[in-house]
């Protein structure tokens, strides 16, 4: 049975009596007398005393010294890859042995301090940080696992509670908005019902006075709804009522807006081109490019409206295609050339008329002068 099992099974007096024996046994196991043969060989390879009394700094210096002599990349004449591999393995083995010695000595010191604190009746210093808020039972490692699970569960509960509060807050805000919307709708319904009652009262008063008796077609059926025998009468009548009251389907309204928008865009760009010269100067060319860029942006937005129109139009034949920037600019430039040519022809015609008028007036004056001369003679 090991020393640590004896410490766990016996009472406090036995533990206190066996602790120095176990600690000394552990130290003797890790001392130089208990060094194995392979570890002694590692010390000899590093050219260190094999009693295990060397400290880590001495081991490191010995390793660096051997590496400078036998490393394959050192360039020294004594370089040897196989020997350097043995040196590296020996260095690792010696470092591991020193680390075990250090950890064993630290653990032994810690156990001695713990036993001293128990004899004095005081809790060990590191146990003050292992209270785990009173959670769990068993060994410290078991209590630590239980405490970690407790913290995870507590964090999950806090997150769920926070989400519940946020959802309740959002539901309260949404309930307030629903209540406000319901009040507005009820108010609108009341106003609509009041207007409908007023209109109905006015109709009844007019009927009581006999205002509707002189209408043409009184007492006759509405023949305008019976012209299509292959259509549902109810659907036809509803459509006719909507048309008579000025209702227009959404796709017709959108189509009208698209056509009016493109017409205004073309007119604005046409006016800009008319104000510029022909041919254009450099400054006028830059100004024209800026207006064309703005026209391209507006045309992109208009093409999005065309896409929305194509989604709601009921007939495939009524769908529209995108407006092309190149074609639009070509049309505007061509129209501008035609207008400029028309202006030139108008100017030429006016100039010819003025010349003809001047020639006629000159002939008239000459004829008048000749007549006066003949009269005086």
C-alpha cells in the first residue's frame, strides 16, 4: 500500500507521524541514489556529474556547448547528426528528471504546511478559495466539477430570464401599438358610418320629395349591363360600377406614371442639349456628361418601376421592356439635330423674305421716282 493510501486511511496522529517518513521516502526515490542507469548515461553524454546535483542552468549550458560542437548545421569539423540526436534526447531526459524533482519537493513542502495548519487548527490558505459557494460534495475536484455545472445552469437561467423579460417588453409595446391602431380604426369606422348614414338620410329625403321620379328610364332595367352574355353578370356589373366611378386598376396607374416620368426626363435632357452649342466646347462637354449621368440614375430607378409593373400587369402583351440609356441618348441627339436644322431653315426662310421685301421696296421707290420725274418733265 502506498504512502498516500496510508495517509487517507489512518487518523490524524498516524498521518502526522507517517508524513515525514513518506516525504523522505519520496525524496530518496528522486535523489541521486535512485537515478536509473539510462539517466546516468544521459548525464554522462552531457558531460555532467551523474549524481543528479546539477541545476537547470548548468544542464542548459552543457547542452549549448555540446550543440555547438556536434550540431549538423554548426559547420564544425566535429559535427555529427547521430551524436547530436543522442545529446538532444539526453537533454530532454535530464530536464524531465529535474522537473520531477522540483514538483515532488514543492508538493512535499505543501503537504508539510498543510499538516502544520491542521495541527494549529487553521484552514490551509489555498482552501479559502475552494469554498465553491457551498455547492457540491465529495473531493475538491468533484466539488469543482459540480460548481462549474452549477454556474453553467445559473448562466442559462439568467439568459432565459433576460429573454423572457425582453419578450414581455416587446409584447407590451406591440399590445400598445395594437390598441392604438384599433382606436384609430374604430374612429375611422365611426366617421365612415356617420357619413354613410348622412348620405342615406339625404337619399331618403330626396326620394320622399320625389326628386328621382323625373329621371329618364325610371322603372326600366339597366340594359347597359346585359350586352355581354358570355360574362358573369355580377363581375361585369361590378367592373362597370368601378369604371363609372373613376376607378383604375393599379397596373394602369403605374403604366401612366412610367410614361409621364420618361416624357419629363426626355424633355429636361432635351432642353439641356438645346442650351449647349453645336459642336460643344470642353466645358459644355463636361456639363453634358454630368447631365447624362444624372439621367442614367433616374433611368435605373424607372426600370425598377418597370419591373414592378411587369409583376402586376394581367396580360403578357401589356408588359414593358427596360429603357436603354444608349437609345434614349441617340434619340435626344437626333431630335436635337433635327430641331437645329429646322431652326436653320427657318432662319434662312426669314432671311430670304427680308431680302425679297427689301428688293420689292427698292423697286417700288425706283418706280415712284421715275414716275415723278416723268410727271415733272
